[in-house]
């Protein structure tokens, strides 16, 4: 109870942090470890710059607390050296000598904070909490900009529907959620692959951590490695990549078939080792990530044509979830249309349009080559323009819940959809429906078809 209160006082970011303490004085190392250990996820010590470098070669830390005056080299000299090989942790510098030159050099090297000795426990804890809050705020801002630039907000929401195909997909997501297994989502564009991936993430123990979606086709081939793995440039400046920003959460790589050959090879190493090497860095960084993939291409054909690595294909295709096209889940079309109408009316501040039984029947009989995305766009456009497109408009009198749930209308939509699939062949439609031809004829006559 006491530890929980201590954690709350300095914020949730401190409770989840991993921190490396570097100081040649055992007393200071033990003091810092003693006040940090009850409040942090992991705290490790290093008695020298050499020992610290060796630890960083094996593990990644959110924050480093570093004494500036140590035998052999100063803390700032060590930071500068580490930036060349790839230092991807924020740093707090501790020193008893607060000269202006040291402060300026620390700022130039990007040190997060500067703490003077002697200090009290609450001073260092406040400094650590502030540094971590800034670190995670930078991450949230970066991921928000990435999502906005990728138009990822369009893929929010739940995996809706009651059709057998979508229920089967939802059941598979529930089974896979607690596992670390990579998942490959396949299906045509607009079938909801990213929504399914987000649903899987939300069901997993990583739900509170980032979900980062990357469209491999939307990033220039010469930039994709920098965007994914990060970068240490010629001035030793670092750029955290999307892999590092997603650490602890889920990374969703969409249109994976469009990934350049060189990046495919690097991704294979990441999947096998759970470590990344930023472009220009010498040091690898361990990761804790769940990988999800998606494609609307035939990956087996791409492998046969030499456009996609066979070893990578077998590594990502542990479990495949094929997302059904909308024409194969006709019973979901009406529910989705009604939901989108409500959502866009609320979001745009415009009146919702009535969906009558004739319009819903036309929705059910249409093939929807653009799948759920096409239906969503049609509803948004209709709300903006204030009318349903002419090819879908109807003069029916039944609207609202009655139009959606009345058994006779549900039956009508289903039978007419099957008839369309059979190109009007009533005998074949009856066979698929499991009823007699007379039943189909009687129903069609009652509906005026």
C-alpha cells in the first residue's frame, strides 16, 4: 500500500520505467537505487562508464542517471561517445560542480536534466518524473502526428457484425489475444484488416500500450528504414523510429508486400531476435513488441515471383485471418449502414437521413467492390449532401428499427441477395437456401418480384 502511494505521487510513468544508475561511488549508487527501486519497474547499477556501456549493449533503459565526475572520463564525455554508437535513453546528469560550461555542454548533448549534489530524495524523484513525463509526451505527440498523417483515425472502431464469417474472425481474435504470436490479416482493401488488428490489440494485455499502424506503401522506399528503425545521423543526433515508439505495445505493418527488399531482410532479423539496429547506429536495442501484418496482395504469388522473401513470408504467416468481403456478409450491411449514419450525423453535426426498407434492400443487393470502406464513404457523403444517392434511394415507408429488424424484411434482403448471386436462378437459390422452389416463388410474388 505504501509503495503504491509512493508511485502515485510521482506518476504512472515512473512506475513503468527502467532506469540505469551510473556512479563510481557505491554509497550514491545504493542511495539512488534504494529510493527508485520501490517506485520503478527495473533499476540497475553501473560503477563505471565501461560497465555502463556493456550493460547498454544488452538492455534498453528509459532513463539514465549519470554522475559527471568519474575516473577515466566525465559523464558528458561518455554521453557524447554513446550517442555515436546509439544512445536511445534520456539522461539526467548529477554533479557537484555547477559551472556554466558544463551546463551548456549538457544542453548541447540533449541531457534531460541537471541535478546538483547534494540533493534530497524528493529532488531526484521529481527530476526523474519530469524527464519521463516529457519523454512519453514526445512519444504521444509523435505517434499522434504519425496517425494523423497516415489518416489512421478512419480505421478506428469495433469489428461489427453478426454474420458467420465475422463471428469466426472475432472468435479467432479472442483466442489469439493473450499470445505473442504474429498474425497476418489478408483480404481485399476496405475489409477491415486494421480494425481487426486494433481489436486484437484491445483484447490483449498490451491494450494500455501503443498501437502503431504503418502503411508500408505510403512511405518512400528510401525513408522507410529510417521511419521504422530510427536513425543516428552524422552529427550524432538520434531519431527514434516507430519500432521504438511502439515498444511494449503492438506494431501493425499494413501493405507488407510493398516493403523494399532491404527492409524485408532487416525485418526478418527483428522478428527472429526482437532487437533493432537504428540506421547509422552500432548498438542494437532490444524490443518488446507484438507484430501484426496485413496485405491485400497474394503473398504466395509474390514469393513465387521473387518480390517477397520466402523466409519472411513463413515467419509472419504463423496464423492467417482472412477478412471476408462485404458481399459475403450481407446480413451485416444494414447494421453497418445504420451505425455509420449515426456516427457521421453526430461527428458532422448534421441531421441523420432515414434509411427505409427500399434503400436497405438496394444496399443488400449491391456488390460493394470497395467493401466496408465504400459503404462508410457513401454514408458520409450522403450525410454531407443531405440525400441518399439516386441509385440507392427508395420511397419505402418503413424506417428505423422496424426497417432493420422486421423478420419479413430481413428474409427479403437475404433471399434477394442469394438470388442475385445465382443470377436470378430460383432453383439454384432455393438449393442454397435449403428451401423449396415454391417457397422462393411465393416469397418473390408477395414482394412484387
